């Protein structure tokens, strides 16, 4: 896979690539949006803790599909307030630490999710 970050446009704002090219013959793995619900059903208050749970769930889904973090080509993330961006981005940067080819990424601020306590939702696409 090839990271696409052209030098003739402004660089990414954070730890992501503007695009990723996936060569022919790769199998795609898509996750549904993951919410910050722990295995015991609890939802932490802090958005960073919710994002950590989302990424842990994504790790499990990717592994079930024969993929890992290095195979991720796109991250779509949603937060319910600009104030939650910092926690999400800290969790994302930890999750991507050690990854040499960065995925493309989009972060949106949305009105809300199915339950009021949810502050972060994350989905990814991987190519194996």
C-alpha cells in the first residue's frame, strides 16, 4: 500500500495521510462504527477513554478478519463536541504509534449518537 501525501498541497493537520492507494488483490475488511462500551457494558465519561475502547474493539475485529493496524487504509471518526477532539486524537495517535504508513482519516463533529453518554464513534477500513 502507498501513502499519498502530495508535496504540492498543505500537509495533513495531524497523524494521517491525505490518501492511501491499495494495490489489486487485497481483501478489504470494514468495521462498523465502534462506540466506547466496555465488555461489561459500562461507558466511561471521558472521550479519550471511550476512544481507547473503540480502538480496542477495532483491534479485535481486525484480528478476526486477519488484519491489523498496519493494514488500515482509512479511519472515520465522529465526536459530539469539538472539546472531544483532543481525547480522540490522543487515543488515535497512541493506536497508530509504530505504524510507518499512515491511513487516510476523517474526523466529524456530529449532533449525537443513539445514547447521550456516547461521545466518540470510530470505524475503519483495512486492506489485507
